[in-house]
C-alpha cells in the first residue's frame, strides 16, 4: 500500500487537477503579399515600392510598412479587432526612368487603394500598380488557447471547464467544439457558443463512459482561408468522476490530558457507487510519517461518514485515493483532503466567587464559576448546607457560568469537563477540588417609621412639612439611604430644595419642609436596590404617597346687580337729581355686589373707587353690596379669618347715549298735506316708545300739513330724548 501511494504521488506531480481555467488570444489577421518589379528603364535611387498603409472603418490611416524594395516579394501582417476594422489597403510606389537626356523621367508617385471585403476575405490582384504584381490580401480570425502542453490536465466531473478569450471578434466567430477520444467533433450547446468565454460544467458534455478518455476542445470560425476552416490550437485533458466530497468534519481531542483516544469525524456529500472504491492515508505532519492508511469503501457503501478513532494528539493530513469502473476518481483539492490537529486538554481547574442576597428574604444571590483546561464544556455540582442542591449541570456560557436566584446559605462547588474529568486539588491531585461559599442576606427589610405630616395654614402658603425615619435594608456606608421626593405625579418634578436629612442620630431621618399643599411621593432605596432582582420591596419603598391639604383659595368676583339706567348725556332737560351732585338719579342707580368663595369664612369687605388711576376707600362701604353707582372703576378688597386676602376690579359703564334724528320732507303744493316725518333712534336700552306732538306714536308719520312738530322718545329704562322739526311747503 505504501509503495502504491508513493507511485501515485510521483505520477501526479506533473498533473493539473481541479477546475480548469485557461486564457487565450483572439484577433483578426490581415496578410498582404505580392511582388514588386522594376521598370526596364528604371534609374536612380527612389523608385520601387515605398509604403503599405491600412485604412480603418473610421477613416483613420496607419502605416503598415515603409521603405524601398524592387524586384522582390513582400509579405506583411496586421492583427486587428472588431472594434477597429480594416476596410482598405493603400499601396504607394515611385517610378523614375531614363530619357534621352539622362535619369530625369518622372518621378511618378503611384497610389492605389484596395477595399477589403469584410473580416473574412481572400482577394487577388494581378497588377494593381505599374510594376506591383500578384498581390493577395487575406483576412481571417486567429485563435490561441494558452496552456502548458507538457502537463496533463485533469477535470473533475463536478468542475467547470473555463476558457477565456478576448472579445476581439464578432460573436459569430466563436464556435466552441470538442471531441472525445478522437471521435467526430461536436458543438457545445448553443448557449455556450457565440461567446468569447466558454464556461461549461463537465457534466453537460462528458458522460460516465468518457471518464479517463482524452477530450479535445477548440474554438473555430465559419471563415475559411484557402478552403481551411480557421480554428485555434487544440487543448487536451482527461476527466475523471469525482470521489465523494468532504462536506464537513469534526475533530475530537483526547478525552484527558494523558489519553490517546482522539478521533476525527468526516462527513461526505454522498455514498460510494457500486464499483467505486476509496482509500485513505493519514500522515502525521509532526513526524512526516504515515500514521495509518486503510480502505473505507465498505463503510461508505452504506453511509456518508466515517470516524477514525484512537488518534494521539498531533497534526495530521488526510488524503484519499479512489477508483470507479477501473478509472481513477478525482480526489484533488480542498473537497478531497483535510488537515487537522488532535489536541489534548490541560488539567481541569476552576475558580468560584459569589454575590450575597441583596434584599431581605430575597433569592438573587449568585455563584460565578470560571473553568479552564479539560475538553468541551464544563459541568458543576453543588451542595447547600451539606445537602445535594444541583446535580451535574452544564455551564451556560462556555468556560464560565453563573448560578442565579440563590437564597442565603452555605454552598460547596465542584467542576468537571465533558469527559467527566473532575478538577483536582492543586496540592494533592488525588483529591477533588471543592470551593465553599457563604451567601448572606440583610437582617431586616427596609421600612419607614415615625411619619409626621403638617399641612399649610392657608391656601398657597408653604409652611407644611413631611418627616419620616428609615430603618432596615442595607444603608450606605455613612448610614444614609438614597431618596427622592416628587410632587403631584409619580413622574412629577423632582424636589431638590428644603430637604433636611440626619444620618447621625439613627435611624436615618428625611424631612421635606416649607411645602405647599399637594400630593408628594417619596421613594427610598437602600444601597442594594439598583442591583437587586428579587424582593425589591425589601430594598426600597417606591412612591409612598403623602397628601398635604390646605384651605380652598380665596376668590372674589364683582357682579352687577343693577346696571345704570340712563346715559348722563341724554338730551332731555327734565332729569331728577335728589342728592344735588349734578348727576341725574337715572345715571347713578347702578348696584354691584361681591361674590366671595373659599378661604376661611367671616369675610371683611372694603370697596374702593378709582380716582385719577388711584383707588381710594369709599367711606362706610364695608358690606358685600355697593349701590347708587354711576360710571366708574370699582375695587373690592377681601380678607378672611386667617388674614388671607384677595381683590377684584370692575368697570361700570353708562348705557349708550340715547340719540334721535328726525327727517322731514317739503310739501310741493301750497296747503298740501303730503308731509312725512321719520324718526331714527339709537342707543339707550331699546324698546323705544314714540310720542309726537300731534299725538302719533309710530316712528314714521305721514299725510302731514306744513307745521312745527316735536317728538319725545322713551326707552325700556324710562330714559328720554327730545327732538323737534318743521315741515315746510311751497309758496302760493
């Protein structure tokens, strides 16, 4: 077996395995050849063929050759692509000859342009210029596939053959063909032709019967040169069926530090076919020797995986050799080989720490264990107060784990790895390592005591306070607790002023002073509240509610009991003024009264009037009602039993002045009675009554003779306005 594997390696040293990806060349070639002769009388040193120029599709010109030849053949070539096609060739020659007086004939500069008939052409011209003869112009595609002919190329049955040529030719000039074992050439599927790149899976043109045979591939064109189809050089390779691919693998270290029971599990993508075999060789890369080899054909006939057991720690390379129907199978590449390392674990060791329970009677104590060494995952075993608590349990985070939700008690911890290797005492490897941890808790829950609430003495005053004392839980190192006062809502504004604390005279005291009425929320937390997860109500008192009341606000509204009846400026002379103050009684009969609510009853009243913008007390105006008022601005001052004060201002105004406008027409005929009077009344309080001097009582009176008339208007409050007018007539 070892000799066979050595021979196998030597044979394959000059073989290219895997997916074949080649590059190549593709161009159009232009060939110009012919013969340049000599005129019988030629003389001098300038005659002969001088230039060959190429003319492109875009009209540009390029020199192909320049110089001077005569009596000799010429042959020149030019490669070009479809992006810059050649449409013509220009031939330029010079002719000079002897005359009867010497070498002074000419010179004649002869030029001719020959059009090229496409990229595939073969044109002949017997005498295009004076002594230029037998000119042939050829154009055709040329190809070359680049590969190393001294190497053997192997294509796996599940690999792609890829040959990339430049896109210099028309698509129709890329016709890919192949032949198997020298048989009749075949064309690839149409989707692979007319394309400069051939990228075709082996399975699309190679069958199982073709494995091990020589396969030839080339590209050709429909263009023929002298009857010969233009095609590339031929690329040869052999295809083999691929052995099963390694789809995944898993390496297992030795179970313990000093054991030799490592293993490797290899998963393949398929089983072996009938008449297919597979062997392996396992090489120790540390020593460079073969550790083991064998035939796994039987195993893979019924399964897609194998396990190689009993492997010591070390670095290894696993390779395969296969056969199918008498031909080697393709076993090269990453899918058919595997490098791995079998490791051995270090000694299992661990450290354990703990966190105490944060709140009284809570269960948020923790034990944290960090392990190292060993293999795979870890497990822990715990006793509590000398009794089994947790049987062997997997770590929850790799090489570390945290056991949460523990209450107070004494815990003992052991650790082992996946292979049941228990951590040993570092000073005595015959003993198992055990760590003892004592989890404690606060003695009492947090509580408030000696609560005292004092309410303000009046509405809006801030002389109330709330005082509480805090006990239990876990105070800060200075004996204090975290606290927070809020007002009016659980998420209301935080109060930061007028707070007094005392952490000297225990228990800890919190007093919120100089407060107005309102709802206050006190939150008190101990040192552990922010990290506790269990029984938080034993570490903190959240939003304890304190309701501080106060008297209702003292409010006064001045209301009008009686409005002023008449405007002082009404045009009516007969007005009563009993108090002789030059204000008619009808213009000073307003009444205001004060409507008081809240505060503490038994109110004191003081009315004031604005004089020049300054309010002055009205003598003896100390009742809730103020009468006989004319237009003005009035204020009332209120004081309750607890000296809380308030005030209100009201401006009392006259009704709109009562005004009268009478219109009269002129009678056109003497002693006629077509007169009309109309009264327009504004202001006052409405509900007008009309009293004309002729006894009429309507706003408009008609059929009147020429005369003088008067009108008295009375509104709904009895206010009057007087008017007079005259109806005139034409003279006799």
